[in-house]
C-alpha cells in the first residue's frame, strides 16, 4: 500500500502523514497515557463500535503555494491576517503579514495563539531568510513553543550551518537533536509536523506524566516519541514546574525575520471546550470580592497562566477562560459569567452549579 507520495517539488506531506503520525503515537502509548491497549469495552471486530469520523485530508503543500488543511483542523494562520494571535503577554503583536506569510519583526517579542492547546497535531511551514546573515544560532533562528514559552522545537537555518546538535533545526532544544538534518536551503519553504503530548500535573502540582514529541521535518521523521526532561532553555535543563495542560502555542523572536505560513492544529484526546489565555491585565479587572447576599462573599484572585482562582463557601476552584468574560472549572461543573456595565467595568458575576444561577455583586 502506498502510504504517501514524495514529489520532487513536494514540500510537505502533512495530510498524508497524519494517519502515520497517529499510528506511531497511538502504537507507542500516546505519551505514556496508557492508550496502547485496545479498549476492553469493545469486542474484537465489534460491529456496534462507532466508525471513525470522516475527515477530508486536504492537500499537501508545494514550494510555490501552501496546501489545504484537513477539514477538522483549526487554522491558526491561513495567510491573510493575525486574528487569534497576540504577543506573549496578551497585548497586540507587532509581527506582520507579507505576501501570505507572517513574519517575525526582530525585537518585537514572541507571538502566541490566543487559544490554548494541550495534546495536538501541529503543522506549520517556515522559511528562514534567503539573504544569509550570521552563523550558528544567529542564522534564521526562531522556534515553535508548546506550553506558552516552555518547550521549544528549534527553527533554524541549519543548511550548511554548523552549530551544537541539540540546537539545530528540529531539535527539542537542549534535549534531543533531530535524528537527521532534513533542512532545505535558506529562503525555501519547509515544514514541521509535530505530535505533542502535554505534560500532566496533579492538583497539588506533582508531575503525573512528562511531555512527549514525535516530529517530522519536511516529511522526514526527526523525533520518535521522545520524552522531555522539562522545559527547554539555553544552558540548563530545568525541571518541570506545574502548569495548565492547555496553553498557547508560540513562535519565537530570536532576532531574525523568519517567515511562517499554513499553520494549523488538530486537538487530540478527549474533546473539551475551547480554552483561551488572556492577558493578566485583562484578567485583573475580574479580581476582587463579590457579595452574593446571605453574608457570603465570593472571592476571585489571579492564579497565573491565564487562570482565575474562585472561592465560594470555603471551596476553591481554578477557572479557565472559554471567552473574554466566561469561565469554567474542570473539577466541578461550575460556570462563571462576569457582568459589565456599558463602560466595560465589571459589576458582578453569575455562577451556576447544575441548574439556575447565583448572582453576586462586585464590591469596590
Ligand atoms: Mg530558537
């Protein structure tokens, strides 16, 4: 059987690789989450088992033009605008769109998605500057980050550009060099297809399972389910520190005008609500005490990483954003909608547990 087709001018084989990637990932245990075993709740060849949902796989890219994402992908960048992207702190990005590509403006800082992602399949295409300047880590450096700014897959012009192996194109920076150097010459479009398994942390912050990566560079396997030791970073391999399972995907500003196009993601694992990571400044306006009557107060505090901490009747919950003023908890089915006046000032909240809603008025 022909799994996929290599074309001499073909660029990326993402749609054709998707099944292969998933097969590798699932076959190796889905990042240690115990998915390697067939589900015992179904018989072998069980005729009542639901069929896989159909997906239009889209088309692969060629150098001259990007392909079409699979039908179930979330398109993060389609070539025309930076809607859904912002700077690392949630403010407006200064990256620009030129000729169907988004381009890093040196000195502008990282760019990140507003939406947060956990386990996922990420496709993106990048081109390092055609005009070669610098050497080693200074040539065409950027990076694809998961976990906001914690875990980097290196973007670099690694075409005839020696540098340390664990910092070359496709490396899990400082941890794993790519299996091979599949780089194209500077200026040409290249692709990454990355299967990311997010680390998991318990309620008290202990590490439950590490992050895992499988990745293809220009259709060539460069990582087969490697286990990250913790965050990536220059000089040191830092230990894991607890963070939400879903966080934005970011692209690095390392001082070079690297371009990106055709960025899409498919969320994996159990479906959930979309989650967003708003700026700390945007969240700060919700912080305070709210009077729900009966001499009871509801308290809302900042919790970092785009979360709010919600305390009611002595019980505390982390709230995740599903919209600019709408939040939910994951351990208990609590929904929280903040209310504003016409000027945008927060006046109160309505939270619900099960049916109905409880209104609480914000105190000064
Ligand atoms: Mg980098």
